[in-house]
């Protein structure tokens, strides 16, 4: 029998809990820290560049590592930020810096460009499992405890699809050594150059109590959504005959015959259609996903008209920040869809033998949709509940983004001035300064938002959004909630 099969499990792990750090206490550092101890990246011409600055004071246990051959920066194996730009840098479209002048890629011609960086951090499942075992059976022998630890390590290493599978290769290529736990995300260029799609999915952890790996469902969902997004475009007005003749339409996804017969068939590149397509693929084609469920949020970004469109089901979500808009500069913040405390709406794959009274299985059609026009300088933060259960989207997120922007700009100006004084600045390089600064800012923002979220998760002194929500149901849960973290940060540029 399933025991709370679709209800999230709450627990704290047994690692040392750091005290909550304010901005001043964290001693955040936006300048390169001891650059002589780290290898200096080089650009496409082999010229040395200054290391990418990170906020090193947030997490003293993670030392930055630089792998310029893949043009991305990674702050730790479990916390990986990456930058995605429009066909810039090496294959797969990841880049840390703007293209060099020798780049053969022509500049984008669409009115809007979207710089996206994403970060992940899997929760420490091993420590959490050890804590749960100790709490449930305090009289266990040392030998039994050692055996449990070994088994847990194997389970941690085996989470998700095998590396040799198609979805496993896609996931590892995307995360590049990082580990997202039961979460998964996707960032992809759509079929029309300049259009982007990004999404997150949070596998419901309660399935582990029944021997089901929750990450299989979330990874498969994001894989098929990403694959479908790369074949279509974000703007409904660019719908072509090819869109209406997709070979996989009908039973397994896309737009079926009934939908095509309507006067205005749904746009195959809309977030809700991407979600529907991916869900059908998981139900009908992914035999390895025996059971599971996940919340999901998908966003498409139209480079021709600057339109954001979204579909959100469950308690993942996003926030749009615009200077001078609303309270704290929040233009929009999505609302979680909940059936009760810690019980979000979710897409599910339920075998007949596992269906019972109270099982939750929602449809993509129930997802909340949203659409708005974007402007130059808008910032979009997309994340799973591991982020928004711990960092308030309407208060903390905008303050944090402003703080990072101001500190990073000051660091950028100081480094540029130093470069000019030292004669290291090439003539005419000022034209790319703003773009390079923007790319670096998004990278720094994603990296440090992951680290700040981890601090909030482990704090028992700071009141979290999850604590406030628990109090509404009469539950005492002080501090943050330890969970997997997946987030995307996007900066909108308008020419």
C-alpha cells in the first residue's frame, strides 16, 4: 500500500546547520578572490581573462572551480550555475562571456535577446536518510548503521536515468557534473533563433517510501518538453504548415486531430502544449518511469515581440522584476496551486495497483497560464519550491537581485578601470562592455541565489515562507525547509 504517496515528505538532515547570515554578516565579495590561486580563463583567441567573480563569502565550504574549455563556471559539484546565450560560445550554446570579435556567428537580429543562467543544488539525501534511520531505530547496532549508509550512497549514485540512456545523456550534458536531486530543469533554444524556453519540474519525494525514484518522472518530463520546444517557436503568429504536420501529433503528444479541426488550433509552442506533450510522452513511451509525479512550470520567451508566456502547475513558479513597478519592483509573482498544506497539484503516473482513495493526479489543462510583454532590463527568476519555500519572491528576491546588481556593477567598473590603467584594454572593446557585464551579472546572480537559498534552508532563525504557511495550518516548523534547488535567472535585453 502507498503511504502518503503523493504528499511531500518534510525532514531536516543531520548536517551542521549554519546560522543565518545577513548581507553584512555574510561578507559578500564580488571581486575576484585571490586570483593567483585560481587558473585564469582564456577567450577564443587564447588571451587571458580575469576570473569570473562569485560571492565567495556565502559558502565557505565550496571552492570555485573554472573549466573554460566548456565556457562555464561551477561553484561546487552540487551547486552548478550555467549561462545560456543565443548561439554563443561552444556547441550546446553555453557561454560565460560575450563572443570574441573573431566569432563566426552573426549577431542576433531579433528585437529581444534573453540571457539565461541556471543553478542547481541537490539536497543532502544521504545525511537525511541517516538521520531518519537513527530517529526511527535508536537501538540499531553500529554494523546495521554502517550497512544503511553504504546502501544510501549507492542509491544516491543511482538516482535518475542511467548515464548511458538518452535522457541520462541529455541530463548530464545539461547539468555538467551538477546534481539536482529529484528536481530537473531545462533551458533550450527553440526552433526559431532567439526564442527560448525554460522550465523546472520537482519530483514528489513521497514516492521514495514506495521504492519509486521521483527523479525519473521529473527528468523525463523536462526532457520531452525541451525536445519539443526545440522543434517549434514561441510566437503563435509564426505558426507554419510544418507545425500543423508534426509527425508525432495525435496519440503520443502534440496537437491531435480533434484540436487540428478547430478554427483556432492550439499553438504547439505554447507552454501548456509543451507541458501536455511532455506529459503524454511520459505516460505512453517512458516504460522506465513506472510511477511518479511532479509539479512543473514552463516559460517561453518570444524574441520577436518580447512576450513571456507561462504554464504553471503546482508550487514551482516564477517572479518578474521590473524597475519602478509595483511593490519592491515586482511586476508579477505566480501563485502556487495547492490542495492543502504541502500538497500541490501535480502531474502523475499511477499504476492501477497503486491507485487509492485520495491519490492526486492532475492534468496539464489545470495549469495556470500567464502572458505579458517584457521590457529591457526585466529580470525573471524561475524556480522549484526549494527556492520559494525559503526565499520570499515578493520581498527577498527583489532585494537580493538589487543587491547583487549593485555590487556586481561596482566590481565590474573597478576591474575595467584597472584594466584601462594597466593598458590591458583593447581599442574599441568598450562596445561589448555592457553585454559582457550583463552576461556576467546573470551568472553571478544564479550562482549566489542558489547559495543564499541553501543558507535560508538551513536557518532556524529566519522565518521562511514555508514556516508562515505551516503556521496557517497550526503546524510549528521553524526556519527553512531543506529541499532540492533548481532555478533559472533571465535578463531581458531590448535593442
